[in-house]
C-alpha cells in the first residue's frame, strides 16, 4: 500500500474512534506526514472562508506557525492566493522570484529560514474550505511525482477536516461555512473587527484592513492589537482620525 493510502486509512480509523478534539489531532498527523512524504520541512493547515475569516488548525513547527501568523496579519500570502485561485501556488525560490501579488509577505518571510513555498487548496466536496501550506529551507521545485503526492495529501487533509470537532461542535457545517464559538485562535481579531464595523460604520473588509494597517505600521502583532481593542485600551478612530 502506498504511503499516502496508509495515511488516508489511518485518518479514517482515527476519525472513526470519535471524541471531541480528535479531529485536530488527525489534522496534525496529516501535517507531520508532509515532512515524511515530501521534500519539505514543515506544514500547516488553515481553515478559511475569506481574508477576514482564517484559523490555523495545526502547524507542525515554529516556522510554519510564524508563516501562518504573518499571512493572517498582512492579509496576503500564498494561502490567500491558493484559496482564491483554487489551485496550487508553487514558489521554488522565494528569493529569486517572489510573487508580485504578495510583496510584503515575501519581504517579511525573509526573516525566517524559508527558501521555497508550496501551498495547496483543500476542498470538502465542491467547497473550498482550507489550505495546506508547506515550506522548506532550501530552494527547489517539486517533481511531478512529489506534486501528485502533495495533492493527495491535501485530499487527506480535507478528510481530516470533515471530522474536525471542537468543544463538542463542528467547526464546519455541511456547506463548509464558518462556525462561531469553536475556541478559535483568532477570536479576538474577529471580535475587534466587529467592534470597528460598529464604531466606525465600516464594511468588514475595510475594518480588518484598518486593523492590519495599524498593527503593521506600529510593528505590533495583530493579535496584540486586537486584544487592546477588545479590552477598550485602543480606539482606531482616534489613531486614524
């Protein structure tokens, strides 16, 4: 049996055991398998609806976590491109050819040991719900066989996500839509965005853009700025006028 088939069988078996939170563990298994099955150093899976609704379900290492955080903070990067276009985003040499569609992310990613990025959309049925983000510290392309394996792993990631449970409730409904109340990492970002929508009468995209602009302009983590807004320590209408 091929390695990917073994992974799929193990995921199905784990999901069949049930238990709240087990889905996160299974997604983690898929991410860790990437480093064994592909010439990559780390992987992360992020559930997405749009630039304003993204949650990192699992990151295999500190670099993967930092890259995921950076993309959400900037609102750009390979995960957003893969989710939007519905196909793989393959960057074999980030230094030699950073994509013009996400220049800020490419520049900030240079602070990490990242030379190549390979990102794949993840679908449950016909609905695009997540991305599988991988990186490696040395440049180089995926060969056709490795690319085929990566696409199969993305399918297994979809299988893992289909059984994802948190606090006894599904993170995704049958249509792949966003579910509230799942103990999300970026809960305060979403709350802060909602507060800006109410206080400044902004559309959601503009409110999140203002939040990101403040964080980037002041060199602060997005989560920290969001926490200040939710706690009432910061009002961006005062900052921006």
